[in-house]
């Protein structure tokens, strides 16, 4: 992506993130986003198909950024979960609004798809324990759906639980599948 497109994309994502903290997802329009970002409608649609597409990319960016190599051992599931939760914590006001508002379905679907993609990369081809007898697609969707449910629970409880504890509890709930 050239520098001009990258700058426009960053402005759109930033404007959208700000708007999510101020307004319910369902009330935000593409017009609101482009006005805040100070870009044209053609620029927006040159980068994103829709507001839902923008949300899906934002969720993917949150998870991807959280799992970029920053010197920590990213093969450790606890570190991976804590990284994603840290990124969600940093954006908790917008995430809470998404989980509780009109964007909840799009947010949950986007997060589920992102986690399925990550789990596909991380999950051994031949897992141990009960997971070894499960359909791989079912297992991946179960892991991702459990993750989405955990994030929703955390948001519904106003992010009061410590993110390290939430990560440990999530892994405690899915680890029996692999032993």
C-alpha cells in the first residue's frame, strides 16, 4: 500500500475508533466516518467495502497487532490470549459499546473469524486428548466461540476482572480438550 493510501486508511480507522467511543455502532454512518477522517467517499470505498468491513478489519488489526512479535514467546497460548486481551483492554470503551450495541453481531462474527484463523495456524495438526477425535473445523469454531463469549462476558462486566486472570480462566476451560 502506498503512503497516501496508508495515511487515509489510518485516518479512517482512527476516526471510526473515535466514533465508536461516542456513538452506537448502528448510528454511525459512512458519512460520519469520512467527515471525521477528512477523506472522500471514493477513498473510503477504495479501501473498505462497507462499515461492517471496516469493523472486521479493525478487529483483525487488534488481534494481529497483539500477536506481532515484540520479543515475547508467541507460541505460548497464555501470552497470545493476554496480548489480545491487552489490546481489547486498551480499546475497552469502544469494545464495550460494540458488545452491548447494534454492532455486537458484526463484532462477534469478526472476532470469531479472526480467532479461527489464528487457531488454525497455532493448533497442532494432530492434537492430543479429546481434541484428537473431534472434527477440526468444529474444534476451531468451539475455541473461537468460547473466546468471543469470554470477551463478551468481560465487557458485560465492565472489564473489572484482571486480564491475566481472564486469560488463565479461558485457557483452563479449553485445555482439557488437549490432555
